[in-house]
C-alpha cells in the first residue's frame, strides 16, 4: 500500500483477515505527490508540499504495517515540490518494474 494514512486504513481489514502485515511502498501514491493547494490573495493556486510522516512514525502508528521501503530517516515524501506529470510517469514505470519483478512472484 502507499504511505498515506487512508490507504493503510483501507488495507488493514483485508490484511487482518488474511493474517498478514501490510508492506508500505514509498512510490505508490497519488499523482502530483504529497502537497496542498492554497489560493493566493489574487485567486491563483499555489502548491506546496505537506510534511509527510517518517518511517518510524508510520511503523509506530500502525501495528499492521510489517515492513516498508521508506528510507530510515526523514519524511517519506522527498521531492520537495509538487510532482510533475513526467515524474509521475517515471514513478509509475518504476512501480510496474517492481510489481512484475521476481521479488513479487
């Protein structure tokens, strides 16, 4: 699942029924990344990244999470900017390679 709280909460009942833990994959998240949009005084949209939880915070908050590929230190979302469509495509290709790898068989 993704590191986003709602996806961990969504996957939790299924993981419990299957008597397994959830694996959190840092590259599975919504297009454009972990950001918020605010309107400026002149009505334009301004995008900025939100603080994302660390590996330790995710693992301590959700006991159903067994493992993850989130780096040991710092927030899981590392881009520092709103993801571009090109970056999303690259991330999707990387995730497809992981899903279809021998590791996942």
